[in-house]
């Protein structure tokens, strides 16, 4: 199709002149569209960087994660969430290397934290990797070498550093090879530097060490995460069948391989939340487009004589539609530029506020792909809000417009206005229901009984470079540190634990119950604590006594949770014994269930045993705990100058972090929902106000024939209520389908909870009432004499 450039430029000049003279209208439309385009572009930049880009490895489509699945874990509350995410042992890794047919290469890695010695010791992130791991990814050393196969099995002092660590800690020295660093009190030699931006999933290490120094490589030590490269044309299902005998070898319990694409393994947990936010942003953009379409339709009455005259003197419908679409494209282009600027500044903020471990955030930004998306969004939005009004304006006949006043065109415009209101209400319903469900989830989570008192509680995790010869010496050091902390002004009490609650993990162990016969030993959550743990945490003793009250019994003792007693000891635990770590423990007390890892943890059997040699301190304070952080850190370091306080935070902060994902989703959904509600109310106001103006002659006739102002107001209100009702009839079923789709993100909230929909309907009704109040009030004040004079 031939494009007439001069005519197109003339249309553009005309559009610019028109919007210059209609500044208020143009600014309103541009800002409305910019909000929608900016929100959609910002969210898309995250989706593009996190989900759509291929993994930065060689042939990433053939990379898979290799896990061990234990089907029997699915029936145990403590393990059900991780039944198909078991890690490998060293014999499994060796077997996969030797017997694989479907796997081209196999590698392993494990995340760890090491203490880097220096002027001030600090904890650094590291990866322990097999020699095959980096070559399998296609990663080569930018300086020096990678690990050798021998370093998988023979003790080695080699260490690799990432590019960023090389620059930040070593000044990008080219003579870094051979430099010694002290990690966990062991001297290591830097043998290589990795390329820039090395990151594996959400792991961002500084140092990489080989497996050769790992002391325990027995079949019972499962601490390796597996990654493999499939042979061409081999599927994950075929690989699972091939390696199943190797995974099962030498084990009495049922173990199955679980092979999943690496992309899905690393990004799967982010897909649903990010696509949900993307859909919400697009919904907001559609509401913005509908709003602007309503504004443009409102121009129809003012412009129908202009269009009629242009048609009468020879303007074709095609020419008129093109002119009107150029006007719409002019608005959307300016809005697109503003929206892109909004996305440019809001995307870093979006990432900074995000609690998600998004992999990799370095690739998120406004790049050429995002620019292309913004351009397409701008073009699409101009079509969405411009085409309908353009066709409506250009569809009337000159005679109708010039002689009859364009009543047919006005009726078509009113029908289009009605459709726009229905669309806005329907989309707003979906966004508000989603925001309401996610917001209620956060409220429900915050009300969950966690089983202990988190107020005024500090959590300190201590790592030490000082190697003590025995367990007794370590216990003495821990006791001295606790005594020093207890002497600080403002400290009420101090206790220790192996894993602080809500620190992101918990330990589980298989135990044997004395006097019972089971096909398989049950698993329970393990918590190693000091004697006064329950008193400090304010966990009541339901039966028996606490660990501290048991005294220094020669026989190991334990306290168990109510679920442990009910499920594993038939409701009567006191005096009974169970074996853990090949040692029999006598139950001396029962306590209520307490959350250990997250608010959403199901009630699982848990047992508490004591050990005075621990590295996590819990400090109850009489003053705001944040004010004691410097003193606590100083007290710990004064007892052990070689120590590193790797974590010092409040329990309230840990609790907030555990539901940060849900808060983030609720916050963004709420912002989209409120924006949609505001745009919807503004749109209803504009459309009802225009309708009252268009119908002023009709309303004047009704008034002249005896209709009271109250009758006229009810008439207009009924019309707007009908349009809102149509929107709700469409929006509620759509919202029901959407709420079911996000069901996995909800906690203790039904996706079809009636009260949610009742509240949303009430909010929309109130917004519609506010939007129609002024136009309805004005309709009742129409002067029949003035209205009847209008054409």
C-alpha cells in the first residue's frame, strides 16, 4: 500500500496544532497512557531479564539439574515440601560419571560461607565445585586455570576468584596468580580468575574451591547439588530412566532421580508471580486505553460538524480515519516516551524493593528488547484507544450531522461509551480481587501463631577462625560469650540454638521410637538448644519440665513438640525414649508446636536436645533491640577476636523477611488495583458527564413534560448503574478464574471467598457513585428553556 508522505506530514501538523489548542485534554490523555505504558514496560523489563533471556551458558537448553526424589517423604510434614529436591552423595556423583549414557557431562556444586582473614575478618560467599562443573557450563578462566580432575579427590589448596572479587579486593592485579588468601584458617593459592558476571542462579560467589578437601565423602553424606549436560536428542525423562539404577544403588530406601531443565529449576519459582504482575500491568494499561478512548469519544459531539463539513467537501472515510489515527498516535507517542522514562527510573526501584532472589538482576534494565516492547505497546495502545473513536467519528453522514444534529452518531457514541465503562469495571474487578486476595494472605500470615514471643529479640550468628581442640572447650567458649552478653545493660536473658527460627532452614533427622515397629523410621525436625531456650523464647511447658530443669542428667534428655507426641508417641511422650544420632534420649517435657522455617510450615514433629557448644545466640532485651547491636557485636568479639558475626538482626526482621515475597506481590497488586480504581472512577465521571451533556435536550423535554429533578437524577443514575452492572457481570467470572490461577500464592484464603467479591463490588459501587455524583446532580438542574433551544 502506497503511503503519501506529504499528506501524512500534513496530518501530523494538524494533529500537533489540535493538541496544542486542547492542552488540558492532551495532558490528561498523555499522563493516563504514560502510567499504563510505564507500569507495563517496567514489569516487562524484569520478566525479560529474569524469564525470557536464555541462561548465560553454552547450549543452555541441554543443561539439567539432577536431584534425588524420595517418594516416602511426601507423607511427612517436615519433608513433604522437598521430597523431589534431595541432594547427591559422592558415590552417586562417581557412579553418574562412570555409567552415564544419556548424560554428556556431570558436575556438582554446593553453596558455603567461608571466613576470609584480613584486617577485619569477614564471611564471604563461596561455591565448592567439581572439576567438571565450570567446563560443562562453557566457562573458561580469564586468567590462570580452572580446577583439575585430581583436585576432586586429592586435597588441594587451589582457589578461584570471580572477576568482581578480583577487581574489588585485589585491584585487578595481573600478577594475582599465586597470591595466598586465608579461608577458614586454611591458606589457599589463587590459581585462576573467572570471567565477568559469573553467577549461578541466585548464587553470587566470591571464591570457588574444589571438592578434594571435603573430608566426608561417604554414601550417607548428601551435600552435592547435581548439574548435567544431556546428549543431543536425549530428553529429561530418558535421562531419569537411564540413571535410576545409579541413584538407587546401595540404598534400602526408595530413591528416584528427578531430572529437570536447568532453566525451569532456577527460574520456576519466579514464573507465576512475575507473569501475574505482568498481567496486572497489562490490565492497568487496558484500563488507561479505555479511559482515553472515552475521552476521545467525548470529542465526537464537538467535532461532528467539522467531520461532516470535511466529508461534504470531498474527504473520504479512509482519509478521515487516517487523520484521526494520526492524532491518536501523536498522543500515544508522547505518552510512550514518558512511560519509557517512568520505566527507566522505576525499574531499579522495583528491583531494590523486591525480596525475590531474582536470577540474574544484572540483566534487568531498559535494553533494546524492552525498547522494542515499549514501541509495540505504544502502537498497540494507539490502536486500542484510537480506532474505535475514529471509526465512530468518520461513520456518520454529512446530512445527518448538518441537518439533524448528529443524533444517530450520538447514539452510537453513547453505546461505545457504555462498552468502555463495562470494560473498565470488568478489568478493575479482576485487579481489585487479585489485590484483595494477596493482601488478605499477608494479613493471615501475620496473624499465624508462631509458638514463641518475637518481641525484643536479637539473633546473632557467630563464626570463628579459632580452632578449639574439643567439644568441651567450644562449650566453655560459648558459655563465656553468653555470660558476657548477659552482663550487657538492657539484656534480659541469652540462649543458644543450632538454627534460629525463621533463619531460612531447619534440620531433619530420622529417629527410632523405642518399643515401636515401623516399616520406615519417621523423620522429625531437630533443634539443638541451650538449657534456658524455652524460658527465653517464652514457650510454655505443656507437660513435664524444660531441659534446664532436668539438670545434668547422665542420660541424654529431650523435649518434644505436641505434634511429635501425638503422631509418634500416641499422645503420651513423658518418660519414653527415641534414638537420634545413634543415641537414646528420654523425653522429659512437651511444648506447643512452634514455627521454625516459615509461617506456612505445617505442624511437624519436632524435638529439642541440648548442647552448650552452639554458634547462634538469642538475646532478649528490655530496650529496643536495634540499640544494642553495637554492644552485642563488641561483646562477642571481645571473647573471641577471631570470630565473625555473620548475622546480627532482630527476630521481627526475620519474620518480615519470611513473608517479604507475599508483601511485595500484595503491594504491587494493590498499587495496580488502586490505580485501576482511580482511572475507572475518572472514566465513569467523564463518560456520565458527557452523556448528560449529549442528552441535555432530551432531559429538558422530560423536565418540560413534568419530570421532577429527582426523576431525572434517578434516570441518569440508573443508566450508569446498568453499565457498572454489565461490567461486574463480565468481571466477576473473570476474577474467579484469575483467583483460582493464583491459588498457589494464597495462604488460608479461599480463591472464591464470597466476602472478597462483596467488598470489591462495594468498592466499585462507591467509586462509581463518586464518579457519577456531580453529573447526576447537574442533570437534575437542567433548565428546560435552555435545553430546548439546543439543536
